C-alpha cells in the first residue's frame, strides 16, 4: 500500500519528536494507535457484513443456475447450426 521504508519512518519519527516534543509524543502515538484500531475494526465489520449478505442471498447458486442455462443455450445453438448445415447439404444434393 505505502512504500515507506525504515529511513522514512525514522525521519517521520524525528520530525514528530521535534514538533510535538517528548512529552506529547506518547499521548499522540497512543491516540493514533487507538484510532487506527477503530478504523481496522470498522472495515473488518463492513467486510463481514458484506460476506454475510453474499452468503444469505446465495449468489453462488444463482451463478451456477445461470451457467447451466448458458451451457444449455450453447448446446441448442450448436444443434441448430448442425441442423441448418444438414438442411443446406440436403438441398444442394
């Protein structure tokens, strides 16, 4: 996601240390960690809700039914093509 290496993180740490000072840095780090945890839990719950909705509507069975219908239609098209070709060959003979 982010291409941040060790030196970039070290530079950011030093920058925040100079801006906030050593007294505020632990408080800000704790606050940011808690907020990041909340965001992770939120996205996890959204993902779980989407997964449960997908399972409840049973999309997989709907897709399987559609695939069967498509294969049946393809079979009918091939049969019609074969019949059409055989009709043409009978007329030409």
